[in-house]
C-alpha cells in the first residue's frame, strides 16, 4: 500500500482554492478590462493610426491644391481627435480663408484620411486697373490680385473710379443671362450731363450699346432679339426705351439714317 506524502494537498482543498481564485478573478475582471483598455488607448495615441494620414483636395480650378492645404488647419499628422465631429466647423473656417471659395466640404474617409471638396465662385469679368486686371467673381467680390491677361469670354470693366458706381454696375451685370454676358467685350463708365450713370458697352459682334447703370442688367437680355434684326453694325441706345442706328465713320451720313425703335 502506497501512502501519500504529508505535503500533498487534498483534492477537496484544491477545489476550494480554485473556486476562490475564480471568484476573485470575476471580482477583478472589470478593473482588468479598464486597465487593458487604457493600455490599448495609450498605444493607439502613440501609433500613426491616430493621426491624419493623407489630405486630398478636389473641385478647385483657380486656387491651387498647395494653397488650400496651407489654408486648412488639417494637415498630415494632425490628431484625429481634432477632426472627429468637427468636420463642418473646419470646413467653414477653411472657406473663410479665401473669397474665391463658395462652398467647402471636409470629411474623414477610410478612418484617417481627409477629403476636401471645394467649389469656387466663377469669374464673371475683370476690372481694368493700372497695368493689370482684377477678377470679378459671381459673388460680386473683386479679387485684388492682378492678372496680366484676362481670360477670353469675359468682359472688362473700364474707367470706374467711384466704388459705389462700380458696385452698382457689377450688381446689374450679374443680372444678365450668361449667354448675353459672353458677347460683351467691354463695359466702360461714360457719364454725360444728362445721364451721369451712362455706361458704354462694346460687343464682340461689332455693335455698341449705351445704357444706364440702373437698368442695363434687365435691358441687356433683349439684346439678342434686337441684334438679330440689325443688317449692319449699329449703335443701340437703351438709356430710355431702346432704339438703334447704323454705325458709320461719316457723322453727317449717320445723321441721315432714321433711328429704329424697339
């Protein structure tokens, strides 16, 4: 007969000890889970996954990608905690950095990548200044950065020295349908004693128009139907009503032509 060792723990006591360990483990499990979560969170914070990995820009035409990224407070390496839940606020802040931006959308994709979608105000014309042209935006804002050569298809505003009259002219010009805008070559401030608000429009088809700042925005929409009836290059006066007469180099000959009213 084999006698057990004195140091050997009886099976009944082993079972009690295991149950005691399991009970303590269950009591400690919430604390253990919290500690593990803290460790995982700290590991996430110091890992590259907690930071913006890329910033992509789309929709821009005039403003460069580089410039938009400089304007944005979100850069590669920015903490995601600075972006999560703040996309709209960040988009508004970016939009306010440039008068050219009409809308800005910023969102997180693929967890840690940022996409910025920009829509710009289109250029609708240019203001001629000394040795350069300042773009006029659809919003009515004039960008003070000069360009040497304006883009084709947009009129140039000239001889406007009074800011108030310039603002009124741009406001009226914005009312004109885009197809009609496209055939305007220049708009010049050309006041007279009888009409201090007169403007002179040189058209791309060779016709010329006199109008008043206060009303030419609406009246110019009739230009296509008027020009279609003209057989020769003509001067069209829209200051009061609308009438036209042929353009001739000989002033006396011009006076012999009967004006055509519309």
